[in-house]
């Protein structure tokens, strides 16, 4: 994860405080979603299919006990299913080879032997299981389109110098991508998540929105009427926990 890590953030009324250690389950999911993201990049997946794969994975384990199935098999099936959902179809052979090299760096692709076909069948069967568990509800509204719209609006509000000298856009996109290491995509509305990562990006670089003090409502509420400061604080707190795990997990 490449984004600049914030040093602190205000905690909300629901999310755990940033200084608390993340739960063991969160650490496990962090590792697996990191695999999904890295494998997705190597497979040439775009940002939305990768986000869908992570969301499918998180949603599946909201329904199923963590110890019930092989986590990385579920992850590979999530990638495979997300490719279908977002119409960026992937071959199971490519998913298997990329995954094999992820766990065995420098190794040759698997031979088309019984081991390969067993793994392929497992991915397909796991995909069918996931569809049943999730009741075929595997299409999601992601924050990406909202963030794009908000960035364009914010660019018009800020002076050109402030926008050019600080990588607000790059940081906001990185924060959004990294949020999928946790289950924020399921706990918060897409619009709220998009505003919160933009809010945090502005905080990281100390950039203020012009005329904020004179405005009738804060800039972030202009983007989303039902958004409140505690919701933003909860999202920021969860993001800080993700970056805490990033520093602790090899």
C-alpha cells in the first residue's frame, strides 16, 4: 500500500478507537484481500473488478465462519466470479498460475495434471457455493464513480496552486483502494466512503476548502446530505486500523 499514512484521526461513536489493536479476524482478512489485490493487478484486472472481488470475499465471510473453508480458495473464486460480474472474464488457468506464483515465487506454471484439474474444479465449485450463500446478490454499488465526481467538483473549488502542489486526487484513490482490505465497503454507503477518503486526503495535506467558515453547511455535506461527522470519523478510524495492520503484517 503506497498511500501516505495519517498519524491520527478522530474516532466516531461506533467504530473502535484508532489506538485499539485490530481483531485477529481482521488481520486474516487483510492478508487475503492483499492477495486478491496483488493477484488482480497481475491478472490485468481493472479497479472495479478488484473492488468487487474484495467485496464478494468480505460478504461471504459475513455469512460463513472463518474456519469453514480455505480462505485463499474463496479468494481465487472471488476473483473468478468478480470477472464475470464486471464482464472482465478471466481464465481459471490464469488465476491458478498467478496464485501459484504468488505463493511460490519464481516457480514454473503448474502442469496440466490431476493437481491442476482438482484445483480448477475446486474454484468452480466454490464459486457455486458462494453464489448460493450470497443468494446471487453479487452486484455492488462502489464509491469510485462518486469519488470521481467529487474530485472534479473539488478541483473547481480549490485554487490551481493548491490542487497542483498536493496529490489530493492520487491519495484519495489510494485510500479508497486500501479501504477494501477491510469491510468498509459493506458497513458504509458508497457516497459516504467516497467523501470520507477525500476528507482524509485533504486532512493529510492540510488543505482547506475555500470559504468553509462562511458556508451554510460543510463541504462534505454538500456532496451527501445524510452524511454526518461521526460517520466520517468512523470511516477514518477504520482506515487508520487498516494502515496499522499494514505496518505490523509482513
